């Protein structure tokens, strides 16, 4: 029996197979050759494949349907690679710098490798130059461990249960009909029907503790045709955190671009003044993690709780390095 793969891996394998198909792939070929479609019967394959097609098209992938000229019921699929072709072009050093920065965003090794190869190809189209990356780094949080399990449950329409801790509520087991996963405010959220509250709810994936478990039979519920994500997320919106941060001269360019100037300050034991910026963020833990990543280049002046969180993270890193 073929090994079961995650939904995200299956969709990626489908895209690669269709790109490399010499002409087209029929449904039977896709089911036989693409990793992840071998489980379940024909009806399960049809539902999964239709959902994957919709996802690819929603991502802007030019998936086209090809019918046999003689047998019109003989349907195949391919990705229109020609529409992806890049016209003859040349990149400036500044444009290559932006591409290099973008390639560093995702932390996942698979995507980082793909992005790095893309930048290498782009550099071949540009002028000979040295270091092209600007003096800053961006980072994108990968989905939490619960992500694939939730996608699988949405796909099979199975009810899930998990331990969840809200912003102001203790950990408790929740039972949910999963509808949709979206990203808002730099975080991933599950939208679904909360069986305990008997109402639609949003669950932040980072607040799910332990494994997500499927219960009951597949096809246990229907996903609404329209989902008002903003209405469901209304109560889940995190309060905005406002911080004053002292930035080292000519450092932390990304924070500077997001912030509002608030004068200068000379910190203890330093002789050169720092620029003070006011920044806002909707997620205090993620904001603290981001600021800690700048080390001494970004000193949090307030609020006290955010400053203490950043210092705690920096001390933990220092202890790990010292232990190593």
C-alpha cells in the first residue's frame, strides 16, 4: 500500500507532475503516478483531485483541461508552461538585491532551496556584481505542526478534536468541524464549527497543544459554500501592541520602514545616538520574537512587558551559545 502523504506535499507533487508531463495527464494517470492519490476509492480521488485543482488555480497556476480531438470524453490536464515563460530581460543590481531578500523569507529548507536556485538563475540575466542582498533579513513563519493534519481533515470532512488555549481561557479540549485555514495578522487560523459553543469560531494554530485527532467517519459534515472569515475572526483579533524601539545607526532597515520616527536617544555606555521609532504589531509574542532577532541593533524601550519578553529570549539564546 502506498504511504500516505500530507495534503501540501500531494498538491506540490501534482504541480510538478503536470509541469513535466510531455502533453497531458489523464485522471487515471494522475491517480496512478502522483504521490498521495492512491488511498481510498474512485469517489474519494475525484473529491480530492477537484479540490486540488481549485487550489492550484486559486494560486494562479495555469492549469488547463485538454480534450482528445476524436474522443471528447477523454479528458487530460496540463500546466500551461508557456504562460510562465519570462521574456528576455535583464535585472539591475538593485532588482537582484530585492530578489535575494525575497529568497531568504521562508525558513523551510525545501522552499529555501528552490528560491535560492531561482535567484541564481536571475543573477545570470543581470550584470556581473558582488553582494546583491540588502543589509536586512525578512522571515516568514512556517505553518504550525497542526497544519497538515487540519488540511487532511478538511479534505475528508472529518471532525477533529484538540487541546486549545485561548488568550484569556485555560487549555480545554475542543471539537470542531474544520472548514478553512487562512493566515491573518502574521498567524495561521482554522475556521470551523465549534461543537462545544455551537457556533462558527476561529482557532489560532499556534495555540493548539499536542496532536490534532480525527474522529468519526469521513464526510460527516458539509463545508458552507460561503464563509464570512472577517466575521468569524472578529473575536480572534489580537490587540495591537505599540512599542518604542531604539535602532542602531544604519541598521534594522525593515523596522525603520515600518515605524514612525520619535526622536533620538543615547543609550548608556554608547556615544552615538540611536533613532527611536514607534512600531505597532497585532501579535505580541511574534513581535517579541521578531525584535529579538535583531539583537543589539533594536533595543526595546517600552512597553515593559514586551521589553521583558525580548530580553528573556535574548538571554535564552545567550545561555544556549554559552552551553555550546
